[in-house]
């Protein structure tokens, strides 16, 4: 049996970097489709983030990978082996949840050791617990109880507990969302460093775009149980696949229009702001309705850019380093950063760096 499976492996194409493959995954609860036909590949050592609004199916995807939920259709393979008949405790996968769920009556050390003790037959538990606590900078806290720790420290222990069994894949479901902004920032940096050091793949769930961008090699934007876009953060930001992604990411203004001309990877779109030529999504053709995506930083009052508009300031919000201003232009509200607050009603001339904006398709 062992020999057979080894031989099977040899016939595989050499060293596929793919760890997890999901194909045609559907999950329905009652009459609602939580996950509606997803294909997803997680390469070895990748930091992949599922990003999307509440209810789009992120947790359900994780629970199916972990084995807590069974897909209605489709297949999940890990190392090219179907997982359907592998129970959760036998999958080389571990999960960190939003609520730390540490055992309150056990010390940090015993919380981390728990799964190894349960499994039995592990001789070097002490060494491994120390190594796991070291990895999350909690080596000095082994004797404490959970209630003697801050939220961030508790979440570090939860991470130590999840890596002690050396999983191939770590699933993290909004692990930092209960923490304050500063602690979240610290732990983001630590988690990313830990992932690199351990060399295992992370599938991370968040609805925080900045967090997704800071951490991920691959961002998967989900919308109503489907994948809207899967790409590196830079591509998601500058080339959103459709108006849903463009709207969800950042503070862009979306301006509807119709494609007038197509020139290679650029197109000319007719909008309420005028006729603008910009890079455009593949497949958009003359006559199609489309969306021009204007990110705030592409607008300036400094006379840099290709398209110009005039408008009047509707609001101006002081944000410290700069102010975020909303101006009305041709019946549209454009947001742009200004060095100082502007008073309402001021008339402004704005330049758009159209070469860095993007024309995308309208989401279904
Ligand atoms: N056990 C369940 N029974 C019924 N409906 C469920 C169940 N679990 C999830 N759902 C529904 O499936 C959809 C997806 O839920 P899921 O928890 O995967 O979303 P999510 O993207 O993780 O959202 P959030 O960001 O709020 O955590 C939601 O509409 C939810 O109400
Ligand atoms: Mg969730």
C-alpha cells in the first residue's frame, strides 16, 4: 500500500508547488448558497487571503478546508489527495479563530501542549512547546493563565497552539479583528514573519483591505459566494476585475460610461466627466457599458495629469498628515487628498492621472 502510493507520486509532474486545490466547490445552507462554485489553488508556502464583505462565504470556505463542513459539490485536494473522507483531526491543517478560545483553567504552556498530549506518544512536548512559544515571542509567559494576558498575548498563544502540531496549512479566520489598531499592526508584522520562517502556507480571512494587502502574496476577493478576483495586491488595487472589487477596495469614485474606442490594452470611455482614455480590462469592447475607476491619489490640484475638471468643494475632512476632500464635478462626488483643509464651496481645478486609472467591467 505504501509502495503503491509512492509509485503514484513518482508519476506526478515534477515538484508541483500546489498544496491545496479546490474545484467546483458549492455549499448551500437551506435555500441560500454560501459558496457558489469556487476554484481555488493554494501554492506551497503562500500567504493567501480571502477578502470580502460580511456573509460572502469566507468562513464557510475555511470550514470546508478544515473538514468541519462538507461541500455539496466539488472536490478539495491536499497534496493531490482528495480530502473528502479525511476527518478534521487527521487533516494536516489547523485553524486560528477570531475568539482565542484558550482553556481558561490551563496555563499558557498547557494550552499549547494540549493537542500533543491528547495525541499521545510525543516525547519532546516540552521542547516543542518552548519552540512554539518562542516563535510568537511568548516564551516568558508559560506559567500564566489566559485571564492574566492581554488580548494580543492571548491571540499569540492561540497561534502557538495552532502551529505546535506542525500543520502543512494554517487557516486563520479574522484572528486580529478583536484587537485594537496598534496591536493589530504589531501582530500583522509578526504573523507575516512567522509564516516566512515556518515556510507553511497560510489561508487568512479578513474583511480589512489594508490587512489583506499588508500580509498577502495572493488576495482572493469574494462576492456572494463567488471569487470576483484572485491576484497579487498590486493588481487587485490598480486593475480591479470589476466594479464590485473596485468599490470594495479603497475609496475610489466609480464613473459609469460607454466604451467609444479600443486601442490594445487601453480604451476611450465617454462619461459625465468627459471623454477619457485609460488602461482597460480585457474583453471590454466598443459600445459596452463600463466603469472608470478613479482612486483619490490620482487626482491632484497641482496641475499633473492628462484630464482636467473643475468642481466645488462639498466637504473636507482633516486626517492629520493631509485632508480628504470631496468635490462635486459634473454631478459626481470626487474624493482627493489635499495638503490642507479646503472650505466648502471653494472652486477647485483637478487633474486626473488617467494613465494610472482603470476602466473595468460592471459587476453582474
Ligand atoms: N451553519 C449555517 N447555517 C445557515 N446559514 C449559514 C451557516 N453558516 C453560514 N451561513 C450563511 O452562509 C453565508 C456565508 O457565511 P460565512 O460565515 O461563510 O460568511 P463570512 O464571509 O465568513 O462573513 P463574516 O465576514 O460576517 O464572518 C451567510 O449568508 C451565512 O448566513
Ligand atoms: Mg466569517
